[in-house]
């Protein structure tokens, strides 16, 4: 059984966060007429980059 590290917990939270942001916030912003959802889409993109970074680091650790 593997121990959950901070990076792994953040990885799973990012996976849960990205679809929620991409789907919910543009709908909410469109109904309210608020343009702040661009900020939330930026957060989603940053979370995607963190997911990719984590996966690349894990693959590098396994290969070495």
C-alpha cells in the first residue's frame, strides 16, 4: 500500500477540480453576465499543467 504524499493528493484534487471549473464556471458566469470566468479557466489550465508535470515526474522516477 502506497503512502499518499502531498503531491499525490494535489494530483487527485486537480483531476477533480478541472472538469468542475471547465463546466460549471462558464455556465454560472454566462447566466450572471460576469467575465471573471476567464480567471477560473486560467486556474483550470494551471491545474492541467500541474497534472502533466506530476505525471512526467512520476514516470521519470519509475524509469530511473
